[in-house]
C-alpha cells in the first residue's frame, strides 16, 4: 500500500516534527488548525492547511468528523494523530478505517485493550509480564476493597480503572483512612471518567519510572528500542527524560525489554508504542500501562538508536515489515530531554500565558529543539502549556548533561514563566547526577525558594573560576559524597 498524502491531526511542535519526517519521505502534508492557532508555524509549514473551527479543542482538534472532512477536502489518504487529542481514541480509529483512510498507529483493538488499566493487566499477565501485587478486577464495594487492601499490606494505591493523569488516584498509608480515600477516589473517577470503579494495588513508595519503546509491524515482528528514564515528574507528569537509564544493568535491560515485547505481543500490537514500568529499589520492575501512540519523549530514543520513529510508523501503517531485528539495534551515547512548559515553578507549576516577546533557541553540537512557536506569538490558554522540547545528545551521560546545561543557559524566553530554571536546578542536583533520583524528587528536594538561590550566569562563572584556582593551589580533592538514598540504589544494583 502506498501513502501519498498525510493529514496531521494535531498542533504545535508535534505537528511540525511529524511533517518534517513526512516531507523527507516525499509525501504531501496537510495541517489542521483552530482559530487560536492560525498564526502558529504548524499552520504554514505544510503543503495544505485547513481551519477546523474555534479555539476550544472540543470544537476543533477533538471533533472526529472535522478531521475526516479535512481529509476529504484535501485528498489525504492517511492520518497521523501525534500524541494527545485523538491519538488513543479507538472510536476515531474505527471511523477513519470505515472511510477507507489509513490510521498511522495501532489497531482499535490494541487501543481498547491497553486503554483499560485492568483489562491490560489481565491481558499481559497471560504473557508472564510482572505485575504490581493487587487486584486485576474493578471494584466499588468499599468493605470488600478494604479486606483486599489489608491482605496486600499498606501502603496501598487506589486507582480509577478508566483513569489517567493522576485523577481518581489516592495513596493510603493508614487502614483507618481507607474508606474516606476510597470514597474520594470513586467520586473523582466518576466525575472525570463517568465510571466510579477503581482497583487497589500495593503502593511502591519511592519508585523509578522506566519505560520501553517498542515497534511492531503487521507481520508479527516486534522489537524494543531500549528504555527511557522518566522519574523527574510533577503532578504525575514528566518534565525530564533520558535514554538510556543511568542505573539499569545490561541484564535488567534485557529483561525489561523482553517484557515490553511480550506486552506488545499480548494485544497483537503494531506501530510505535511505549510500555511503562515502575521499579523498586532492587530494580524489580512491574508493568504500569502501555501508551498506544508516539510519546512526547520519543526524541531521546531516536538520538541513541538512529531510528526515526515517525518514518517507521508510516512504513508500518503502509504494510511494510520492520527493516531491522533486535540484534541490529544498539545504544549510541546518551540523550536528555527537558520539557519547556509555560509554567511557573515558583507557584506550584501553574500554567502561564502571554506573548513571547523574546524567543531565541539554543544551538550547537548535540542540541535539538522541537517547538511550535516563534518570537511574538502568544502562548494560548486553550491547550497544553508546552512551548518546546529541548533535547541533547552526547557520547556519554555527562556530556549530554553538560550540553543540556549550556543549552538551557542559551535558551532565551521572555514573556512567560517557564520550567527551564527548575530543569537547571534538577540537572545540578546530586541525586540527578548520580542517577539515584526517583519519582519523589520534586516532593523531597524541590521548594520554590531554591530557585532564588541560583546565582546569575555571570556570578556563577566567576565563582567557578575562583573555586578552580583555589582548589588547584591547595590540592583539595573533589568531593565524592553520596546520600544514604543514593548508596541504597547503588548497593542494590551492584
């Protein structure tokens, strides 16, 4: 099957990122844009662009018929959904297929199976994938749920069976609090997802969040493209990602990669997908969920493997076989990504809006910027506040980190608050440098006032020069301290 024109059913940086690969393949591109986005670069980059309505996503980017009508108007024969919006909507996929169009992504069956937390657990369990101790069936019977929680052992996590993004989620440390937290979780789940059912599982108090990129074709071939470390999060959402993990041993890498492949095979998956795991301090890993789409952080995998994931998605959708097998894939160096959000880290990461009165991207060796804005444009209140993804690649982790520090210094954004100061703080923190950080990093180590303690660039450079001269004169050795938490992780993995 040949694909001749692709409509990108998304906006901003991911729309441009997809269109760049599509253009390199010699395929025509179609963009869609809302009234709020008519001046954004993604609306002028493609061969054709269609206005699909008002600013609200519910009246534009999420309206299935408008997206399909845009295909009919332009003659597009395929749709790439990017991430977010309709990317994991099984009903939309079925509508696309019914119209004789190609959806560049997995089947509606795979989306449905992996979109339900409990069904996905039941499915992967048959393939021997390790699961967190707990329930694999939904429940709304509070007394029964409490008995199960007592059997699992506290602390436990209550999760909405149809949820995501931290909604309908409660951690319970004390059995006396269980009923109240169960009621709250069920109420929030019903309000957010229209389904009050939840499930209960063991809560791993300080895990690492490790995910594995997979690719599968429509001929039964599946490979993994190694792991990404995604433990730096706020509000259960990622801010900094890297590939590979700093602490994963080759043996564990092989095990978690094979587990991810089995997850994909359990639902006959094809396309690009990500299998998410959490790992305890012994690096025992447990299946969390599968995201049946391209991930925001996919560039770090591309940089360490040399594989363009968007191009592979398109080839797979066209019916081609994977051009490589597992033995052909190797890790080359190290890559980091920071998400540049229009958020104020000094004010609980609240979204910020405004005009980008100054916007200058960093440049140089090993730096990639995926963005969807230009200087003078407005950051809208209607969509996700991400301005850009800043990605670096180096021969090793240290070089990738140092390049990221430089890139953050060079990135000039005036007009909105951003997460760049927070990211700079993380990159200089001992627990990030030694790799022992967990998903509890923000909770344990970050407070808004620490950003006020960061010296300006000129002062920092002078202080660094003076310190170097002083240490050189006195022969003071460099500190090699690690925290008790860091020692625990390192001791577990040695």
